[in-house]
């Protein structure tokens, strides 16, 4: 049964579109203020509109900044509650059929559930950023079709860049979580049999066994950061090239008298907003901050745990009996 939206979720769902709308309106309001200052369109109305847009944008930004973490925390708490109730319903550990070991259970409850909890804010934020970028491209086209064409020349390589990163980083991060869970399971098993390990004098051998997955964890982490580093500098270079192309085109149109001075400021603002399309790469590569790719992997691991069914009780142990009057 889907969870009913909370106040924080509704606040985030309202604040993000308002923030996007005011952000898109800001370059146009700034252009009007510039033209009014230069005497092209005299009147105080342009400055009032600019102040209003700035105020609403600041309020929406503050609301989104507060609602995003709160929404993630609520979703994480709800998912962990579902996982714990599911495990309790399965009964003692021996009743788990083909279930993950205790260490992996802890990793899924603590790590994967937290990653999955950030999925909704990540998806809403990415969707809003994409809509903002699309609106900025439309704004450039309204100023001049040449400005939109100058910007769109960089869209194809930007989309290819994002797809290449997602294809490379998704499996790597899934592997990172798998090795991390294996390490947690080994450590949990060692802690359970700690007395036997000490009695046998096998501390060094057991430590080597527990730490055996570390090279794989390091390799996955290095591969992930290498993909991030490579994609980040490529995206930064592409953004700079696109913005320079738009500004050069706007400057040429201004010199020819096809654009007003304020339109140059609007073109610069919308070019920067449109570049958010490429800057989504930065959000995707920030896996350490529980963004969308991490959230998807965490949700998948939590779903695997929820799919575990109860098996027969362990040999030699009778099934638990319900107290008189039922479970209540």
C-alpha cells in the first residue's frame, strides 16, 4: 500500500516547482531592470518585479532545503520500519529461507534503507532541474533562434556523456554495495564466534578472512571515483564551451542591434540555467551523498530483503507457539 504523502513531501513538491519558475523568471526580470536603468524602458515596475522574483525564489529555495532532508528522513524511517516488521514476522533467524546473513541484514537496514530514503527528493530535484533547463532553452529561443541553436549544439554530447556515466557507474556501485555487505557479514560472523577464535588462537587467520573483501571494495571505490573524475571534467569543459558559444552569439546580435542590452544579461542567465542539463552529471556522480543511483541500488537491496519468505523452523526446534488469546 503506497505511503500517504506527508507535510514535508507536499512542501517539497510545491517548493521545487516554485523555485524553478522564479529561477526561470529571474533573467527576464533582470533584463527589464537593466533596460530600465539604461533608459530603454523607464519605470519603477521593473525593479519591483525583480525584487518580488528574488524574494519568492529565496523563500522557495529555503523551503526546499529544509523539506528535502526531512522527506528523506521520513522515507528512510518508514522503510526501516517495514524491514524490521518483516524480519520480526519471519520469526527467529533459523526461519529465514535462503536469506542474507546477519551482517548483510544490518547493512541493508542501516545503509541500503538510508540510500533508498533519498530517492524521492533526488528524483524530484532531477526532474525540476531538467524542466528548468528546458525552460531556459525556450527563453533563449524567444530572445533569438540563433541563441537556442548555439546552446543545442552541446546537448547531444551532453546526453551521451550522461548515458555513458550511468552505464559505467551503476554496476560499479552495485558491486561496491555487495562487497560492503560481504565484509559486514564476515565481521558479524567473527564477532559471533569470538570466544572460539580466541580459544583456537586463530585471531590473525580470522582477521585475514574478514578483511579479504577489502581489495575488491577498494577496486570498486576507485573505479567509481575514476568515473566521477573523468565525467566531471568533461561536463565542466562542455558547460564552458556551450556558455561561451551562447554569449558570443548574443554579443554578435547585440552589436548588430538585434538584441537590447538587457537581453544580453538574460541570455547569460538562461545559458547558465540551461547548463544545468549537463550539471545533472554532477548530481549523478555524487554517489557518496546518496543521490539517485545510490538510491536505486539501496531500494533494490531492500526489496530483496522484503521478498525473503519464511522457511521451516530449524531442525530440533519446535515452531513458536502463539500465546493464549492469539497474537493480538
